[in-house]
């Protein structure tokens, strides 16, 4: 149900002929009501009356005062044009100040608050509406504003910065939907703006474009808790947190991917907080479909906080419940439930973002929202396909699951070829298939992965999976320094990216620093002690010890790797060599039998020798280690 603002300045209903359309330079102000759907769900009549009252008694007179013209009003927002940038900013700030003053005695949940974005530029005008990039940028600025604040573009800032009554805070450059260049964002106010911890994080994320997801939503509340505990001197475990697998409560097993994807997304977004140590989703998913005691999990993973929740989808209604738990006491620090009925993912993402942000904190990080269009049930919907691909990418990986993830990612790219996160995901799966020898992947898949990863980075340089995949591409081509740089960039984006630490360690072996590789592998193990890739972390550690010549410690790590995940042929090969080189002949013979049973086509010396003649192994450190590997295999009796 739409709310019609009470105004005498209604736009004409006649549609002007195309020939009469014209361009005009103007300032554009877009405003949107925070938590509108939540308030309407409680009481439509009351919400309508309150908003209409604010419009009639405050918004309309203020727009008139500054010579603005109301172009259109929506149920939860409005578009206003001004001939002056200064007037637009003054109008917006007076509206925000007036709303705050009018509602000072009302409960927080009952207050009507706006987000406002302002831009100036060339606008296409007809009698019905305004169009063009300038309007689009104003919409993106509005989406980036925190509740009760005003965000402006570089052009508005340049025209108003000299006025002493305005104070500005630089929110950095942001990449936003349908704008081919970064948009520089400034917050403006009548008083000096306090630069909070969350705003400091947002500035560090300058230039980001994060898909609007539950992961990008709940971070602010958790960050506030982490910061509070840190400032008040709590113990070293304060900032360690695990996101437990969200549960699917809709009764439809086919919707399980939605809960898995939200868990993975939330973990990735939370990992961007510089002060948080986040256990990877690989370890978190070992607790899926179990009755979990947060206090026990806290002891097992040495974390102070656990975030858990559920997802329920009934037709067009999607409901998300989430709670943050202190694992020492078992008490809830924060909990909330959100639901939104929609047939459009664009609406779903924006409204969930707005509603949760409003209920959590006024200083929510509002990074660039990437709208993904279509309906939730539609075939090849990019967001839905990305979530299905993400779900297939969780848990114990096999050739079949990798192929499933690739299929869903490719289906999503058919609808949205510029989806950076889908491109990064498919690049990762293609390189993984090549490295694991799955799905007949070869040079063609390496080239496809390279193109997809580079395109993803070009669209959004903060997609961690794209940098990770590019690291593997460089490794497969034997360029280990470039590979190490790519993995380090992935870690820079996500300081809790366990697999990136392990693969960076892999490159340290190739580059002649196996001792450094051991430290990185141990870091990966600490970040994700129950990860499905934990066996790879152990393998990296074991091969690093092998390269040093410490075959005893190599055999210990490699043996643990094989026991944890026997479907990787190379861990068997290096274990056999390490056992033989420490004269543990009986164990080596048993390992050979297990190797042949699990990987008969890879278990002969010729196949192994051929594999290690690839480009990635053509450097002195790797060649020396491979020579010892082949020597150990011969000694063990592999032929």
C-alpha cells in the first residue's frame, strides 16, 4: 500500500512527447523512509497518518522554503529537484533536523527516519519525471546514507564545501550499480561529524561494491559489540566469532541452499572487519544439521561469539531470524527477526538491508548495493543461481559438487554477465578442477578462469574469490611470485581467508621459503580447524617440511592429511615418499596399497613424473623437492 504525500506540487499526469524532452542542470534530492515495511506491517493506518503529517507539516514547507519542486512521491520516499546545490543541502539537513526534533519523545522503533542522497548534474526532463545518471547517482547515495543522515556527491561537495555552516566527512569512493566509475561519497551535517569505528571501517573499504546480503547487514551490530568489548579490556578471545550454519525452516529441502549461502555470505562479510577473527565457513559447516551448544562450540573453537539463525521461505515471503550469542555465558547479546514479502529480488535485498540496518544501529555500513534483478523463483535468476552455486561450494568437495557449482554459476551469468561474484566463483571452480584433475579440466579451463577472474576484478576489485582464482591461474602457469601476490591480495580483502593463507604458503615453498610456508599453513589451520580444506592446509605444511628435508614432520602432517581426506592423490604420493625417506618401510608399503586402491590411475611413477613436469614445478626449489619425492617413491617400491 503506497503512502501519498500531501502536497500541492503534484507532477502533471500528461505524458510529454519525446520531442519535448529536454536536459537541464539541477540538483536532485532522493529520500527514502527507513524501515517502512516494518512499520506498515504493524499498522498501515497509523504509519500512513504519521508520515503524511510529517510531509504536510515539515517536508512540504521545507521544500517550498528552499525553492524545491517535488517531482514524484512514493509510498516510502520522494524525489525533489532544486536549481541550487546549496538549497538542496540546506533543505535535506533541515528535514532531518526537523524529523529528529518532532520525534524526540517517541520510542526508537516508532520513529520515521529518512536516508537522503543529493547529486547535481545534467538531467533528462519531461513533464512526468526525471531521468539519467545524475538521478541514478542520487539514488545510490541515498542507499549509502545511514538512517537520519545526508550523503552527497563530489559535485555537491565542491559547490558547498566553502560554506561555514556545513561540515563534511569523507566516506570514500564506492562502486555502484550501473555507474561505470567510482562515486566519491561525502556525509554532510550542520555540526562536526563524529568519525566512528564503523565509519572508519567503511573508509577502509572505499571503492567496494558488496552484494546486498544478510552478510553485509548484520556486521554493524556485531562490530559494535566487538568494539565495546575491546575498549573495555576483555580477554584475548573477545573478537573471535563463528557463524554457525543457518537453518532452513521452510520445510522444503530444495531451499536448503538459501540458508547455506546466507551463512557463507555472512562469514565473508564479517571477515572484512579489521578487529574480528572469524572462523571460516568450512569449519562452521561441520556443525550443520546438529544440535549445537554454543558454550561447547566456544570451547572447541576458542571463540567468544557465535552467530546463528534460520531462514524460512513461504511463497514470496522470506523471513530471516538471527541471534548473536556469548559462548561463555550462553546468553543472547542481540536477536531479531525480519520478513519481507516481495516478488522482486531488487526489493527483497534493499528492504531487508534497510530494515535490519535500522533495527541494529544508526551507523550501519552501507556499502554499494548491487541490485540483482528478477524474481526469486525465476529460472537463471543471478542471485538465486549464485546462492545455489555457493551452497554447492560448501562442505566436502568432489568433482560432482564442483561441476554443480559451475553449472549454477554459468546459469546466473547467462542472466547477469557482469556479476563479479559469480565470475569469481566460477573462476575458482575451474582452477580447482584443473588442479585436482576433475571433470577433464585442462588448458581451456585455465584460460576461461583467467578471463573470468580478471573481468570480476575489473568490475569489483574486492571480490576475494577472483584474486584467489587468479593466484591459481598464475601458479598453473609457473608464475609463483604473481600467484603469491594474488593470494596476499585475497588475504588483504579478507584477513580470515584460511585457504588463501594455505595457498600463499604453497607459493612460499616454490619461491624458496618453506619455513615461511609452515607459518602460513599453521595460520590457516588455526583460522579453520575443522575446515573441509583442512587436509590441504596439512598437505601444504607437510610438503613445506619435506622441502626443508625434515621428513619425519612431513610424514606426520601428510599422514594426517591422507586420513582426513583420502580422495586427493598427491597427498598419498608425498606421504609414501616421506615414509620411505625415514626408513618406515612397512608403513610406506601399506600407504602404497591404500594409494593404489584409491587412485589406481595415478599411482604409477610415470604418471606422477609427468604431472610434476608441468610449468608450475619448473623452478629450483620445486625441482629439488620433486627429485626427492621421486627418489622416495622409487625407494618405497612405486614403479
